[in-house]
């Protein structure tokens, strides 16, 4: 699999879609119309790697379109009558394998849409698909420690902090740490198979977060429509 199927997600005042990205649309990631996208320091500072260009974005698309163990969705917001504008990317990496786990990621490269619950709403669709369609046992993620908005969005669907990787990079002359997260599938069978230990041996934080994930999946079932 490469690009995931279209999902329409409508919860409260937030309306967005997740879906495949056309090669020509990958230019939005670095477009002046998107306030320079991932070329902007405000976006780039929490990313690993180098600043992207129009050519490298097309090269990324060529690789992503052939990936067998990853799934990508573009994040789209209404851009006019029957039009949708690409503003971000959400993904599941390495989901094929005996461990039935994947690594999630998200980027909202158009800063105009920061602080509008785009990430937390997109996470509903991705989490629903990961557990109900791919039957994953768990999803892991990592976020730069100062990126509090991304951390809140993950915790809002039940991700639990499991550790810290210290001084992976430098930001504004200071060491930049990564916070690691884990999201187990809350379904009874998947939960038991993933943990394979008595409930008393499972950290309490996961028992509490499981309730959050169950509630998030219930919200997702109401908010998500497959197109």
C-alpha cells in the first residue's frame, strides 16, 4: 500500500479530508501559497533532515507512491466550492510485519491552519483506520519535546509517553529532545495479545489512556465517512 483511501472527517466546526496526494500537488509542501511550507523555519525546526525543494518533493512522491510497508494521506481543508486544499500529511510507517505495529507521523505545513484542531481531528481518522482496517496491535510515535501542540493532539486520542531520547538535535542553541509515545489497540483481543501480562502489571497510565482511545474511536465512527 502507498496512499490511503479518502476519508471525510467532520467533527464540530472542523471539516477536513484525508486522501491520496497527486504528484503535482506535492509542490504545496514548499509553496509560497502555503507560507513556504516545510521551507519555513517555523515548520522545519521540529523536523529531522534538510529543507525540501520542488525537486526533492517530487522525488519524495515517487518513492512514497511505491512504498509497500507505509501508508500516506494528504490532509485537505475546504478551499472553496467543491475544492480541497492540501495543508498537511499524516502517515503510518512499517505497518506490515509479524509485530503488527506501525509508527505514526503528522505534519501541518501550512501555518495558517495551526491551532484549529486539524491534527487532533486527522488523528481520529488515522487511528480508526489503523485499528479497524489494518488491525494493528499498537502505534508508536515521537515528537520534539517543545512541540506541545503535537503532543496534546496525540494524547487526545490516548497516546502515552514512554520515554525520552535526549539531545538528538539542537534548536535555538539548546539541546532538542524527542518524546516517545505508545498507543495500544484498546479492543479486548488486541489489548490482551499486545500486553500478554496480568492487568496489574500494565502501567496505570495505559489503563486510563485506554478509556481515552475508546472514546476517540467512538467519536471517529461518528465523524469519519469513507468516500
